[in-house]
C-alpha cells in the first residue's frame, strides 16, 4: 500500500467547470481504471479551491505531525498565486497591480513547503501548471466587467499565458534545485493535438479528460519513483 497526500489548489482538488450550469464541481475519477496501478494506493487530499502556496504552506504546517504516515506528498500550486484581482484591473487599467503572490514569495514559500515534507521523510512530487487558453481565460474573467480595460493593462492577450508560464517554470526550477521529482503535466498538455478538449470554458480548469491526463502523469511519476528507489 502506497500512502499519498496531496496539497494544492482547485486543480489538485479535481475541480472542473460545468459548462451548462457555469458552476464548479469536483470531478470524481476512477483512478484504478486510469492508472491500473501495480500496487494499492491510499490518497488523502488536503487541496482547497482558491489555495495559494502561502495558504498551502499553512495547511502543511497544520498537518505536519500527520505527514510521517505518508510515503509521498504531491504539491500543486501556482494557478491562484499568479492571478490578479481582475475587477480592480478593469476599474483602474492605468495603475500597477500586484498578483496574489509575487514570483519571489511564491518560490520562497514553495521551498519552505517542500522542506517540511522532506523533513518528515516523504518524497515530494511537484506538479507544474497546465497551460492556460489565454483567449478563453480573458473572456471568462471579463464577464460583467470591462474586458477592454483588462486587455489594455495586459498589453495583449498572450501576456496572460506568459505570466502564468513564469510560475510554472518556477516550479520546475525548484524541483531542479532540490533534486526532487517533477510531474511535467504542462508538457503532456502541450503535446496533445486535442489540447482544446483538455480545458474548460474558463480557459484554466481542466476538463474531465484534462484531469485524467494529470492523474495519469502524476501517478506514473510516483510509480516510476517507487521502482527506482
């Protein structure tokens, strides 16, 4: 039995957008069907909707005493950290706006989180960010507010993609710096010709197919890690 805990945001939680109701819901995945694991897996998911790495660090610290009961910790942060308060951007497009977490604070707190996991004797697996669909994302965040002002502030719709990619690259750099495992879900998304079916209408949350691809990538990484241990 492999015992795994997950700390992350809505992607780690398995959240997707229902296109009919335009409400977010948790995708229930049959991991045994997706992964066909060679050994049984017990999973405890501490992820929460809207979670940043700063909040995630506090959750990890809160459950620090329980960590020794697990073999592996999956860490998945960044999507909320790189986001902005778009209502303020739309209202004041000529002013400077800061993300929920600065790139420097993001890396510093991520390093602290991995350090706690390692100190408890777990093998960390870091998950980088699935790519955004910039046009879908802009349309989604512009609902009911001034999208033209948001675009003016951005300087171009692709700025959304580049900014989010910087946080994903930060995760890669942290994994390299600490010599820990990285589940490169971003590459798995980008190599797919049917990329559009992997993301919801909000341009950021994976669809069921997207979540299946993330689960497959992450847990194959964990199983490979176990084989080489």
